[in-house]
C-alpha cells in the first residue's frame, strides 16, 4: 500500500460530538427545574413530540412553564426531585427515557447525574458539560427543516449567533419546498414500493430536487406532483413549463412546449 494513500480519506478531527436527530416521539422525558433554562428544554422536547414530566416546586416555575402546565402540555409534580423518580414517574409510572436538569443547585444536580448513570438513563445537566451525555445546540427551524449549531459546550452564545447568520442566508420558502419534496417522496413510494426500486427512487428524487428552484418547488400543486410522477417509470424529469402545460388533463404527447431549440430573428 502506498504511503500517501491515506490522503484520499477524510482527516479525523477528534474532540467533537456525534450529531444525531434523536427521535423522542412518545418517549418520557423528565425535566427537573422550572426556570428559564428548563422552559427552553421543555420547548425543545415538546417540539419533538415527547411526553414531558416537570418536577419543580410551584414557587420555582416561570411564566412559560406555568403556561405549559395550565394548558396540559406537560405533567407537573409540585415538589423537589426524588431518587424514586428514576424508577416510577407519572403519568406512565415507569422510568424516564431522558433526564434534563436545570436547577441552581450544583450539588443536587451532580447527585441526579450520578443516579442517572446508575440507572443508565441519558441525562443533560444544564451548564455542566462534564455531566452531560448530550448537548443542546442552537436550532434554526423552518417547518421540517432543522439546522443545529453546536460548539460542544464551549460557547452557547456564539452558537446562537452562528445559527442566526445561517438562517439569514437561506432562501425564503425553503421549509415549504422541503414539505413538497416530502409529499412527492411519499407519493413515489406508493407507486414504487418495492425495495429493489430504492436506488432508482433515490436517483430520480435527486434529479427532481436539482431540476427546480425553491420557489418552483413551493408552487407545485397536487396535480403537478401527480403529473410529475408519470415521468418516473421512463426515468425522466420534465421542465416546469411541461408540468404547467399538463394541468387540466393534457397528456405530454399533446403538448408543444417551445424549448428554444431553434432560433429566429426579427429585422426592424
């Protein structure tokens, strides 16, 4: 093997985190605390469709957490954390799948962290990176689009600034365009459900994604997507003008779309 063969492969950059999209839908998340940081944690996991139990005395709840409780968006236990919460926790009466701690008591936070380790429950202790199985990054959200910026616990405020900058660079309507692509993929799987179609589906969807602008993707109607899918069997992607011309039931062979393949000039 040549000495310089490793130059072909990516360099290892140690010290990072494994960035994942953690699916916590219908998972039970315990949040210890009820202040501003806890409110942010609660919002994050509710956005991911988790079932949330908040353990905090009522005196420690801020307005946002009180709002969540009043609207039955979370279950609230009006007391301090108890070790038994890691074994049986309402409303499921089972152990939590994740623990988020946001209290102004370092000693208590560390104790909860150690208990979570004993019970093999992933936990995040706010503002204590060494007592975290995972970090919360700064999130840009536009419908199905989620972009997370992480500084691996070194500069949360800087992460927020970078996230805002990235969000400002994105084209308008990008979330809506992704929604349309998702709908198209779901329709495609209905007409080509077999596993052996997987590579062809992926290649065709890549071509579709590259063929239209964000605005054009957002403007696709249900009829446009159904017509677009008729081009999948022959593995073609039509121009947008063709899709628009097919509205109302026109077949591709009956449409004469000028594509600029010949030229003419007008002399004044």
